[in-house]
C-alpha cells in the first residue's frame, strides 16, 4: 500500500495534533448546551476523523449517521451525490455538527445540510478535516477546518480511492498512474 503513495501531504502526528486542537475549538462552542450535541458524520470517508475527534470532545453527545456517495467506484471526478443511508437519528431541536473528511465541490455537504435543515435542528455547523480552497463554494462554509490543502486527489486517514487506502495512517497523494 505505501508504495502506491507518491507523496505524503500530512503526517499522522500532524493530523493528531490538529484534531486535538479542533476538539478544543468545538468543545468551546458547545460546552453546556442542552440538549446534547448531535454529531452527523458522513460515511464512509469521515470514520477515522470521527473516531479521533469525538475522543477529544469532553461533551455529552449523540451520533446520527448518514451515508452519501459522491464518487462512483474508480472515479476521481465527483458526480451528483447519492444518499445511501438516510439520517439514523432525530435532530429536531438539537445542535448538529456535520463531520466530513473533505470539502471539495461542496455538493455532498450541501445535500446533507439540506436533509438536516428539513428536520428543524436548533443549529447546524460543519467540521471538515480537509478543504480544497480552490473549489470550496461560497454557500458552503465550514465552521471548523483541519487543513487547507492543494487541489490534488488524496487518500488515507479515511479517504479512499475505489474504497481502498482508508487505513493508510497519513494523508497522501496517490501515484497518478494508479488513477484513471
Ligand atoms: P464534494 O461533494 O465534491 O465536496 O466531495 C466531498 C466528498 O468526496 C468527500 O466526502 C469525500 O468522500 C470525497 N472526496 C473529495 N475529494 C477527495 C479526495 O481528494 N480524495 C478522496 N475522496 C475525496
Ligand atoms: Mg465522503
């Protein structure tokens, strides 16, 4: 697996440190709020970020899952996102924090935010580990951002290509000859 990576952009240690800081930033916003925060991770790319982030949050919280897929199989070009699993928990009247791995075209987050807005939450915020600033659209602003990165297709720490490399501990750029 490691041999498929052309260059490491973010080392695991850097990610760990930044996720710890994000935990503090997020906790400062939601500390003491009632009812408890509901985190909505977008599956599957957010799983590793989610697992690390929530253990840095000393808050009472719930998780409601949603699965949206923007990339079909071996594609690295985003298509219109498909909802594969509808929201698994009730968010009415609650503070909601949507968690995703990366903000790219914004279509995935736009779809999930609209789905949650329909259910009348108390508030909605967005946390992403990565943002590709060149593409981030003006109507989808992330409230918490781990790292701004260059406009390259990246894998690892939850991010996949054709469902592989999610378990690569760092975030790296895949060798171009492996992509279509
Ligand atoms: P968007 O809808 O274009 O903002 O894309 C967001 C979704 O596409 C994310 O939830 C990721 O799962 C996936 N994605 C976007 N860019 C990358 C990338 O560079 N590597 C892997 N997955 C990506
Ligand atoms: Mg995703």
